[in-house]
């Protein structure tokens, strides 16, 4: 016992020493000095999601062949029997319909057991192969291996490490992978690993497409904002500013009173009820006032305090706009006001968008001319130095490329699982049918002997013949 105790202590001490300098390396890659990794904005946003939304997102992210099989099985096992059993258009007798209806849930259970039983191990095999480098660059995850995969390898390498030590080493490895990938992109040299320990460089076309896809996403978003500004924002602001100009006293009274009510009312639902009452009270007023009420009612929050803050912020914005369009800038005509709104939005909204589009298009030209990543990122930095408020001031090209590559490969693997999983399901379909044909008569014999075809072959045959109007059943 003392020897074992000493041995365990020595092993734990060895792990402690290894951990201080350890960065698990599971693939044949040259080590790159670790750098600070920025916070993932998507994860930060996810942290504020309510549980119901998180659940829906997780289900959507994990939606694959297994979920499809289960959903189809639920439809087969729960819905189909109802229509078979109580089909008013069927001329088949009730016992025959009942016998047929029970076949559906049995078939559904067998389908889940056989198809899911084959699909789950297959999906795990695909994940393992993707993580250890069996696939080419389209499905290769050696640069950003899954947390579960890293944890499994770490436990195998350090069997005496504690859970906390394992968790810390896994976290360190994931950060290191992210840093390594970003550094590779900065050097225009994405190197993936194979399962035999060799490495290979990402193809030039694949790398170039990766850069263009990131830029195209930002260009698409910026162009949509330009369209929205021209077709929606400017016309809406013009209408609203005109209402404030012609109904200044009414607007100030309504929204100052509402603002005070928000400060005095702890329950924001009561505020919304008051807004609905105001809608009825001013139903014959300017339609734009009704639109403002609707904007307030559209405010949302995960809890009462968040909702109160959202409503308060909206009212603050409304009062600011009233002051801006009536006091700070006083217009005598509708046309003069409309011209001001257009010029203001062009300068403060459209011009920054157009500058962003110009920079992104220039970056695309640099990518096309095979400019190195350092030159592209230096170009962005110089543009931001000219204008610290530039819309691309927080744009980290290398980081976004890394995130896009991870998402792309994740989606490729998901599609691969679904397509190949479907093939696996089709291959085992004959087995499922054989199991169903073997199981179903025995199931019916055990639970519904009166309906069983085995125990009452003549009776069932006569019932079927009657349904087909071939003969009459003798009493």
C-alpha cells in the first residue's frame, strides 16, 4: 500500500511538472509561439441568449442524418397509424385497418434502432478521421481539432492528470491551435496534417477562394445596408422628421409623459399597455404617430429590466430626434426638411458605407494580384489611421479568414455525414425490412392474438377478401 501511494504521488508530481511547460501536440506541425487570442464575438453573443433560443440553435447546428431519421420515425410511428386506423375513405374492415396501423410504430422503432445504430458510429468515425487528418483540405480539421478529440488524446497521454489539469491543457491546446492558424494565414501558408504525420499546404485556389469569400460576405452586407438606407431609412426618417416638424407640441407632450412614466413604472409591461391605450386615443391622428407607437411596442428584452432599458432607450432617441429636427435645425417647408435629411444621411451613413465598399473592393484586387497578407492588412491599417471611425476599424482579416475556414470545413463535414449517412441507411434498408417482417408477426401474436395473421389465417384471409369484394364472409 505504501509503495502504491508513493508511486501515485510521484506520477502526480510528474504531471504537475509537465503541465507547466506542456502544450499538447497531436499532429506533425512546426510549433509557433503563442499569441493572445481575441474573444470570439459569436460566443459572447451566445452567452446572452435565453435558454429556449440556445436550445433551438443547438438543435439546428446538430441537425443531421440521426435527427432526420428520428423525425421521420415519429411521423411514421405516431401520425401514420391515426390515418390508417380512422380513415373514413377506406372500405377495409376495422380489424384489418388496426392490424395495418400497428405495423407503422413497429417499423419506426426498428428503423431507429437499425439506421441510427449504424449512423451514430459512422458519424463518430467521420469526426475521428477529420480530426486526425485522414481527409484532404475540404474535410481536414487538424488545425482546429474538436475539444472532445483533444480531451481524449490528452487523457491517454496523461492518465494520472486531474480533471482540472486535463481541462487546462485542453484549453491551452485549443488557444494554441487558433493562434497557429492565424499566424499561418498571416504568412499565406496554411499547412494541414495527414494521419501518417506528414503535412501538406492548402491549395492556392482554395486559399484564394477563402479570402474572397470573406470579402464577398462583407461586401454583400455593406451593399444591403446601402440599399436599405436609400429605400427604407431615408424615406422613413423624412416622414418621421416631417411629423415632428408639424406636430412638435403634441409629440413633446406624448413622449415626455411616456419617458416620465418609464422612470416611475417598475413593470415595463404596464408601460406597453399604456402605449396601446395611446394608440387608441390617437387613432385619428397622423399615421406616423401610430408607427412610432408600434416601434416602441416592438422593443424586446430577456427580462423586465432589459425591456425597461430598451423602451427607455427608444424614447430617449425619439426625444433627441424631436429636438434635432425642430430646435437645432428649424425648417420652414417640407422640401427643405427632406433635402436636409437626405444630405445628412448621405454624409453620416452612406459615405462611410461607400468608403467601406471601396476598401473591400481594393482588397479583392490585391487578392487577385496575389498580394501577401501582410500587405493587405497594412493597407487596412493605413485606411483606419486616416479615419479612426472607419467601419473596418475592428476588421481583423486574418482572424475572420480563420473563423470562415473552420465554419466552412464544419459545414462540409456536416454535408458529408448527411449524404454518406443516407447511403448507409439505404444499404441497411434490406436488413431493416427483414427484421420488420420477422418481428411484426411475433409482436402481433404476443400482444394482439385476435388480429394475428399467424393464429387466424383463414379469418384474416376472409376479411381481406371481403374488403376486396371477392367473397362474402360466412357467419
